[in-house]
């Protein structure tokens, strides 16, 4: 009985130590996670600010150079969208209209006469 109590006390103490170590490790991991997250957020904010600055500068430069249709073509995305296998196929007429508009804008952009 006396030996059992000692063994139980030892085990209880070992469990408490292991629990504290696990808790400390968890706190450390959480703190590292939060620090990394804060750094990522700051980096993304800086990247977004830089992209916004570049976008605005590019948009301002559009006003100065090129024909009207070159300016329009730079403002819109004329690249066809990649097919998304998860999306349902669009209505044929709608897709044809989009393709027709895209080709018209490209044609107008490539005309050399200034409007």
C-alpha cells in the first residue's frame, strides 16, 4: 500500500510535468502562428498597396498614349477565360456574343487610324 502510493505520486507528478510541457509547447506554437500570420498580413498589405500604385500609374499613362481603342483594349481583359471543368457550359448565344465582342475590340484596337 505504501509503495503503491509512492508509485502513484510519481506517476501523477510525471503526468503533471508532461501536461505542463505540452501546454507550453502549444502556447509557443500558437504564438509563432500569430506572429507569422501578422507578418503575412503586413506583407500582403504592402503588396496590395504596390499593386494599386502600379495600377493607378498604368491607368494614368493610358490617357496619354495610343488610339482610343488601344486605350479601351488595355482597360478590359481580352484574353479568353480558361474553361472551368466544374462550371456548366454557358448558353451558346451568350458565349458567341462575348467572343464576337472580344474579336471586335481586338480588331478596332489594331486599326491604325486614330479616332
